């Protein structure tokens, strides 16, 4: 929604899809999800997301062959002016105005997750299919 504050406390259902819906993350074997190496990295980065953002917790999630569904909970803020601990989008400019999505917003959370997952996937050398989101 155009004017909605996506850093507001609440539960957010997200779906994150791979580029061209390519099945990088898992396969379904005998009715069960079997994560690929890339899927395991994605899961690890997803579960680690809460440790990089104050006031955020992760609820249920599922990793499908070409997408991830998850529920992100942004809790009430415990501190005034809380910012992401490690968001790669928050770079200081001379005028001290942050660049990128607002701190602690859903955009910053998902962007940081995707960036971390991509970094780890590339570092593991699992890019034969040129993985991108």
C-alpha cells in the first residue's frame, strides 16, 4: 500500500520468489520438501534475520522449490530511533540521512536477507545457474 508504514508493528506475510521462478531452493520428493544446498543457505539466512534487526521475530515459514513463504513480525519498538544492526542499505552520507529503505522496515529486513543469502550462495560457489532473486 502506497502510504502504509511498513516499519509499523504487525505480522507481515511475505513471498520471495527466485528469478524466472527457477527451482533453486528445493524439490518435492515423495510429497516432502528436500532442500538443495542453495535452499539450506537460504533457510540459514532466513533464520538468522532476527539477529540482525531489533524488534523483529520470524514466525512460520516454508521453502518451496522456487519461492519462500514467511511471516515476519515487527514488534513494538523498545528504543526510540532503533536502527538495523547490519543492514547493508544504511550508509551514512555527509548530511547523515540514511540511504535506502527505512531502518527496521519490511523492505530493509527482506533486502538484508536477500543480500546475505546471495553473498553466501556465491561464496559457496553454487552459482552455476547464475543464482539471482
